[in-house]
């Protein structure tokens, strides 16, 4: 609503006007003010001040109360009130309501209880226009503030009465047994419900628009079919008009009535569909306007709007076509004019139809929509659409083909194989014969949904590496990765999309300390596939699993990929095949980190009486050498020789002389690409053990080795402790 509209415009919404005036000037005050204007004795000035103080919640503001009751102050300056409210942290919206009340009261000739002269009222109007313009600009910057001041934070929302309350009102008897929630939480809940309803409304709009488009096609087809039928009758009986005049008129009239019935039924359904679309768009605009309102008005309007949306969405919409475009055959008795009809030239067979190329996104995984056109002079009774899979590979037996009969110039072919090419051709026929076949055109079905490899998904605080399988025998054009924040239950929208991914893996930049639900779609010329099954990604910390393809044969990796065990029994090691990535001499295994240059942290739970090695190494580290025995790896090695623990920090067979007095049971490892450092910590006592300065020109992998039977358990996907952040 424009606040500068005239009173006649505002009367369009009497409920809103009464509500606004009820908030600004109480009814009893208005009646007394009007009584005073008619010559009745005016109320005590101090009582009016008390009512205004109570109306604007200023009972605790002694300074402003003194300004009201001070007899030396002839009137209330809007600028003084604005600065006072700003000092108390009142929102700009409340200031706008105060100034609106001043102008609205003056518009009715009431003033503010007789305060001030005409010049003072003019000052109020000028101050209102100035501050209202600034408040409007501020309102356009953001719809609902995310941060609340101290007074707003004290507000609550009564879910039973569906009305906002101040903190001091919670003890009232009428709300004592009611369900009270913070205003911010109630606001977020209302916003979530509005967003869900908007999404459902958008889906319904799309469905209605598709149905309307289909209805228009049927409408046009009916027009064309009846037009050709009428021309057929006219061309047949022009030369024998005198003999067949009566029959001609009867048949044309019958066709006209039938045509009128069908077109009227389709038109009524088209109008109804248009009304539903208008209602949907109106609801969308209303919802957007509500989202730009203030918090209190938003909650009130959002509750009513949610009920209206729910009622509209629960209303079933008839999406079945009321009548079919096919024309029933008209039985004609030409026995008395058979001789004359024999002399009439026969209707020619139709020409070859023209099949259209495939439209984008016109296919699903099991169906395609095929369209074609025909010369306008041809008379057609039906079409024969033929289809067969495109042969791929060496010549052999032709694939099976199938044919279907249709009346319209389009057809949805179902029960097809996903991500497969099919060639289509069509013929037209009437009583005179069958047309030549159209050219063969290739259509393609959409792909099958991909399958996300949950075990191979890796993440860190800033990104995630998503891997999946195609799910299709033939290659697809590209993939799309869709992410939704998992903190919003039931959310169906998309937070972020990565399109045009050519391979079955994608590195996606994310926000830290969040949880995401990930979906993947495959795309080809037919359109996108359905969503894959979801996978969850957490960006709390670096998350990886052990790569079984690198494990020494004597090691066993647990099902979750986070525990490696070396048993007492060892089988003889066979020579690995060429190109193998397994460790041969060193009984070790590698993990896969996210290829992001940042800070990665993980912890390893160890047995203080076992011999182990933990660290990092390049992908091409020699698999026949021990970790730390070359320039491609950095590690911490522990050897237990009772009663002594021996610790070494190895790189290229070199280690510093470092003594560790407290044997760690859990080792923290910090890999810092930016500063080229690798640090080790005793997690239990928050002790820094050693830091390598590395030349990390490429990405490295976590490495774990067990020289004797034992077990190592990895803890990842955790936030870095505070004592680690200093290194």
C-alpha cells in the first residue's frame, strides 16, 4: 500500500485502515477529540499524554514523559522523538508508524489532541515526509533484519493466539498456559513454511502451464481437423450441389453443432486453466509482498496467507481433457447418387509429413515426445508413427521396430531405454491411400540417474570432492551437481548447482562447518535425468578414507575405511603386477585427501606398545621403500623396545634429535599447504611434538604403516583444536 494514497484509496482496505488507526489513535481518544471539536470540554492534557506514553510503550522513559508533561513545551517535535527513539534502539519502522499517525490524524482534522498550531502541524508533515523517505530507502535494503536489538530480542510469539508479545506480557493470565516461542524462531518457521508453499506453488504453475500448452495444441488440432473435414465435404459436393443440397446442409449443420460443442467445452476448460494460472501468479505476488513487510505484520499476514495457500494447493485441478480432437466418421448414404459420385474426382493421398527435430528437454529416461507437420492442403484421417533403436556397431540384424496409429500431429512414445538413440519416421493416410514416409529423425531419451560413490566422497572445511558412476552404458554429454543445505529439513530447493561437469567427479567449493545434501544429474540432448540418491557431506574438517588399492597385502582395512589392522598371520607376498599402486616392502597404506590447498587436520589413535609410522607422502613415493627413507615422504616413526620408546621424525633418512617423555596415545597431524608445514601433536596433553618444513609442490596423501601386528584408527572430519591453530 502506498502511504501517500488518498483516503478514498485507503478505504479499499477498511480492515487495514482500522488496524492502523487502532494502533495510532485509540477509539476512545478519537471520540473525545471529536467531541472537543464540537464544543465539548476537552480532556485533561496530562491524561492524553499518559495514553500516548502507554500507546508507544514508553512507560519506562522518564525523560520523554517529562517532555510530554512539561507545560513549557508547547508541542512535540518529530525530530526530537526520532532522535530519542534512535537512542533507545527503536527500529526505523516504528518511527515511520509514529509519523504516519501524525499525518493520518491531521487528515481527519483532529490534530494530536489539540496540540500546536497550524504551523506546527506543517512542521510535523515536513518531518514525516523526510524521515519516511529515508525509512523507505532503508527498508528496501533489507526485508527482515537478521540481527535484533536488545528490545526486539526480548519479544516472543504466542503460537496459540498467533500474535507477537513483549517479554513483559508473558505473565499475563490469558497467555500463561499458551505455547510461547522466541519471535525470531517463529519468524524463521513462518518463512520456511512460506518458502515450501512457494515451491509447491511454482511446481503447480509449471504443471498448469504445460497443461494449458497441451490444451492449446488440442484446440488447434480440433480446428484444423474440422476445417479439413468441412473442405472435404465442400469439394465433394460442389458439382452435385442441387442433388445433394439437403444432405449437404444437414451434414454441415451437424458438424457445426458438434464442432461448437467440442470447442465450447475446450474453451471453458482453457478459461478455467487460465483463471487457475492467474490465481497462482496472484498468490506468488502476494507472498512476495508479505516477505517485504515488517516482522509483526509479516507474521500476521503470513499465517493467513499460509492457510490460503494450503487451501488453494489442496484444491484438485482437473487436468483431463474434456473432449478429444478426433472427428467421428459421418455415415453418409450415397446410394441414390452413386452414379454421380462415380464421376467425382477422388481425394488425393496426402504428401509426406515433415518430422520435427527433437526439442531440448523433451524426453525423460523412458519416453520422448515426437512432433511433425503436414501440408495444409492435405486431408488426413490418421498417422502411422514408426520407431526403432539406432544400430550401433557392425552391420548385422536390424533392430526390431514398432508402429503406432495416432490422430494428432504429436505423440509421446513410452517404455523406451534410457540414454538411447531412436530413429522415427511417420506416414499420413486417408481413404485415398498412404503418403510417402517422412525423413528419419533421431531422438534420444534422457539418461539414467547417476550413482554417487559415498565411500569415495571426500571433504574439508572449504570444499568437497564428489565422485559418482554414470549408470548408463553409453556416455552422456555432461553432469550437474546440486547441493542443498541439510540444516533445513524438508528443503527441496537448490543452494548451489555446478553444471557442465564432463567427468564423474567434481570439486565443489563450500562453506565451512556446514552439512550439505548432494545430488547429481546426467544430461544429454534429450534432457536431464532424475536426481541421484542423495549423499551427505560435512565441512567440519578434512574427511577421507584409506585407499585399499594401495594397501600392503598384510594389512586389512575396515568397512568404514578408517581402521587398518595387521594380524599375526602373514601370507607370502607375491610380486605385484606391473603398474600396481600397492606397497610391497613397507607394510603401509595411503589415504586420499581433498585436493585443496589449505589446512588439513586429522588424528590417529595408536597403541603405545606397537611399532607404527604415520605421516604424508607424494603419490609417486617408492612403494618398495620405507616411509621417511626418501625425499618423497615425511613421517613420525615409533619403535617399542621395552622399557624404552623410540621416536623419529624421518625425511630422506634424516631425523632430528628429539626426546618425547610422554608417549602419545592419540597423534594429531596438521598439514598446512599455505605455509609448507607438517606438524605432529600429542592430542591428550595438547603438546606440540615436531614440525617439518616441506616443499609441497604437489598434493600429498596421508600414510600409515605397521611394522608389527597392531591397529591404527583414524579420526577425521573433526575441527582443529585451539592449540593446533597456533602452528
